[in-house]
C-alpha cells in the first residue's frame, strides 16, 4: 500500500529575523486535489503572485513534482531573485532529501505532487539564511505531513 495515499498537510516555522521561513505544504498522490492545485498554481499566476517549479539547479527539477508559490506579494526584483534563487534551491533539495531518506518512498515519487507556500520577508537580506531556513522548514513540513502530525488528540 502507498505511504502517500491521500492529501496530507504540513507546516513549519524555522529561523528568526527577516530571513525567517514559514512553509505551508500540501502533498498528495496523482488524481488527488493536490495534483489539481499543482496544475492550477502553474497556470494561474497573478501580478505579485508567481508560482514556479522547485529545481535544484537550472534544468534539474526535483521529484516528486513540486510547485512553489509566494505567500506575500512580491513587490520587487530583490524578493523575486530570493524566491527564484535560495528559496527555490532549498525547497527542491529538501524534497529530494526526503526521498533519499525514505520519508517519501522513491517508488512513489513519480506519482506524488507537492505544493509549497513560501514566505520571504520584504526586508530579508541574507541569502544563505533564506536557503538554510527554507530547507529546514520544507523538510520538517514534509515529515509532519507524511507522519500526520500534529494530531488533534
């Protein structure tokens, strides 16, 4: 039986200061609402709200297929470059490492979709911290989603 067989939700807040990372995440199998959300996110960009595929490096998309979207309006090139640079790499690397460590089974990776909401503060300046904190937040959000934590009980 598949480990990721339904829509799962994860969240994580990591870091401090203007580089703090807050990730909201959906993960689900092919045919789920997450696949629909993935497709809608990639095709419905609006001014200041842009979605992008998570890539480890140019032309190296992570698996499972992962789309990122910003949680606050991107108002300038600086924020856009931070989203398309350190945050994008961090999210993709966290997804790939979650497959490598078995959190996401490798045999399910081609049939799972992930949507990641990323917060980048308008005054964030340290790209290394943006990358570190977003990596940790994405990794933790995936772990929580797959484990079903926290629980209501």
